[in-house]
C-alpha cells in the first residue's frame, strides 16, 4: 500500500510540474469549468436572494386575513364590516390606547417606468393607514415625511425609489384618478415592502370609488402556535367572515416559490449544457496530455510503476485543474453578484420586486462540487487509456 501511494505521489508530482509546459491546453479545462461554476452560482444566487427577500418579510406574531379561496392580496376582497369584525376578535393584540393592532389594506398595481427604460412596469400601491407604524414598527421614514390621512400623498419604499424613475420626494406619480404627491421615502429592513408605494387607504378608496379592502393585517398577542390556531379557528369558522388566515412570513414565502423554481430550473439547465461543453473540453485536453506524455508513461510502466498509479495521477491532474477553474468561477460570481441589486417581475403577484443576489457558502460549495465531478469524468477515460497504453509500442514510437 505504501509503495502504491509513493508511486501515485511520484507520477502525480511529475504531471503537475509539467502543467506550465502545457498551459494553453490546460487553460481549456480551467476556463470551461470557471464558466460553468460562475453561471450556476450566479443564477442560483438570484433565486436565493429573491426567496430571502420575500421570506424575510413579516413576523411570526402577525397574520394576514384574506377572502376565503383567494391566494394573494390582489385577488382578495373584504368588506368594511368584515374587517371590523376581524379586528375585534380575541387574540388580536391591543395598543396602549386600547385599539386593536390591525390594519385593513388595499393592494393595487400602477404603471411606473424603470430607470433607464421608457416602458412601464407594474408597481405595487398599498393603501394603508398612518397607524401602520404601530403594526409594522420596522417601517421608518428615511427622507421626507409620512403621508397624511385623507390626502393624495405617497411614501415610496427605498427599493422602488432605486429601481423606478421619477419617485423622488417633491415629485408626483400616477396612482389612480390623477397625480399623487410623493412626500417621503421609507425602509422596512430590506423586505419586499421596500418595493412598494404606500398611500392612505381612505384616499385610495375615494380614487378607485370602491370602499372595500383586500387584506387585514393583525398582530396577535404572541407568536405561539396555539395563539395562531385559536385565532385562525375563530376566523374560518365564522360564516359571516368567509376568510382565510396565514402567518405573515408563510404568506410571503409562498409568493416566492414559483419564480424561485423557475430560476433554479433555468440555472441547472444552463449549467448542464455548459457542463457538457466543459466535459468535452476536459476530455480532449486530457487525451492530448496523455498522448504528449505517452513515452514518459510507458517508461514509468517499464520500470515498474503500476497502471493504478497512472490512472490515479491523471485523474488527480484533471481534478486539480477543475478545482482551479471552479475556484475562479466561484470567486468571480461572489465578487460580481453577491449583494448585486436588481428587480424582476414576480409572476405570482404580477409586480416588480427589488432584491439582492445572495451568494451563500452553500452555493459556493455546490459550485466546487460540480467542478470536481466534471474534472473526474473528464479525466476518467484518458486515465484509463494511459494505463492501457502498450509499453513496447510507446517506446518504439519514441
């Protein structure tokens, strides 16, 4: 066993030392696998970042109440009477003034042009109340001021302000029935609400001429599962309400599933296609390397080196080159895309969502694993060919 390891070490060392002499062909493997890993990690980082943005939205002690059968806020309708009944249910936390910490909100879409583009995109307009600061304490105004009740004023999420054109404080934006004044910019800790425009719900009702709501957001007394179940049972079992209940984080996490699945499937599809190209490049490179060193390999075999040592050494060389390519691709993906902010259409809600790519350690490890697999497969057949190389024929050809 020790002799076998010594042989592997000797042959591997010789192969690795001669890589600079074959730098051009070796770079075929490195560059090909760097491309595969870089593209794979970048696309999966996009899916990861989108999911994180939506999954980070909300708190476990807050719930969303929608009309029964509705899958999102856009398709939900709750009457004023229904929202009043839900607000007064036991289990809803009350503020220092004794009022329930609950908000009836509207969710509509408007068209706003993205920066650098003349085409309009869907932006979310959320009709809420100045009481939102009590129910969503993570919200804070970072520029300007909060809108006033009954006035056609808008506060813009930081993500929307960065992505859309013309949303600066002091300007106007078309919401419904004319232009509305932009009076502030807000943050909510980087969650999905930063891609929205918030207005006063009563002013929005006047503009759309429809006094109804799409969702009721309520803060429960605590985040315990039994508290949530008790509240949910009260809502779903009351025939007057005809409503469904979800924890806020669960609702927003479910809104990311469709796009995340699409991006993930796209990422793996592109990576597989590119990996096949990189695999054939590795095969050609390693076959060429074996052919160029056929005399060296035959000499080693003639003086007693086993075929197993030759096979292992060629595989190690291919994997080392692949790891180098994988490391380069992963480093480029991390440097370029980690934290890179974009917006995309969430086809589950038909709205634009701003989010940042998230290149996680798990994605980097996955990329490196792909490089090892490609390197192993790319080096396997050339390694077997090297081990089966007829010693007499190779030496005679020299």
